[in-house]
């Protein structure tokens, strides 16, 4: 019975890792390093990025990692075209703003649930 419970737990973890976390699913206001504004909408297995001119791109993705340290969360995702990104929530216990980073740690977007925010706005002292 213990082996069956362990097997079920492992299967649940594997299935959950394929689709995106509830933490970042939904709509975001995003700003890139140049100050351009976007709207990003994460669904469980796809993400839509809409530019300020109305152009829209849909990507399929899978979540491949979760790291939580001192209540600071980072999620790894793989796009269907092979690119990898990290979604990082740098403020402990605050999942309303964060950053999307490339594989070398470079800033792709800052994200906020309510407003367009630049990088400095995410990391400012309270």
C-alpha cells in the first residue's frame, strides 16, 4: 500500500510539472527593458503575448522547475520552440509582481498584475 501511495504521489508531481503553476497563470501587464508595454496571459499550457500595437503571439509551454527559497519563488518554463525562461517573484510572499528572465539571467519582462512597472519598481525599497 505504501508503494502504491508513493507511486501516485510521483505521478501527481509529474503531471503537475507539465502545466503551469497557478501562481503565474492569468493576465499580466509586462514591460521590457526598453520600456515597451505588453500584456501576457498564461494559461495552463500556453502563453499569449500581446504587444501595444495589437499584435499577438501564442506559445505552448511546459513548466520544468520550481524553486522556493525563503518564500521567494522561481518557476522554469520551456517554450515549444526550445527557448527556456524563468519566472521569478523576488519579494517574499508577494506573487503580484515579478520578472521573466532569459537563460543567462537577462531581463526579458517585468510583470505586474495591476500596472506597467519597470525593473526598478520591482526591486525598490519599501
